[in-house]
C-alpha cells in the first residue's frame, strides 16, 4: 500500500520551494510530478519507508544539489545506483545514502557528478569492487 501524498496539489502550489524536508514522515511514495517544483535544490527523504529511490526524485533532476535518502529499507532488487544516475543530477553536491541496504553501484553511476563534494554510503553492503568501478570518485 502506498503511503504518501493523496494529492500533488499540496506540493505543487509551492512552485518556488527550494528545500523539501520529508524526513520521518512515514511515507513510501512521492508523486512523480514533483517536476513542477522547479526551484528545489534540497530534498530530504531520510528515515521513511522507501523500497526504492522514488521516481519523483528523478523528475526534479537538474536543480537538485542535495539529496538525502538515508535510513530507508531499499528492497534488494532496487538496492543499487543505476548507470544513468549521474546524468539526471548534474548539479548534485551532497548525496547521502547511509544505511539503505545498498548492494552495488553500476559502472558510470557517479561518473558525471563532477560537483559532488559529499557522498555518504556508510552502513551499506556495497561490494568493494563495484564502488571503485563506479567512475570518477
């Protein structure tokens, strides 16, 4: 069962929001049309019930500088960073994935994150070989 927003109007009326903090909201879903929040620079989804990186986050894309998905129980089939991840978030400077059951980082997933200053993947089971294959760390 999806636990999240029943209406995207709640968020979309705030088109100039820069910081979206949904920490500890007991949600496992956010709407895909978050792209209407064109000014969002920071999203905190930590300490919720997400089973995979929410699709709604990918819709924000280019404006995002800070993304925190820490302390979410990702399912094993979604516990990886896909190879196209960095191309979606070219301005990301802080990426926190602490304690999300992360198993692997696909080749190229971090390659285009040239502005990245902080990457926290602590308390995960990322295979050492996959981390160093990930690209320009």
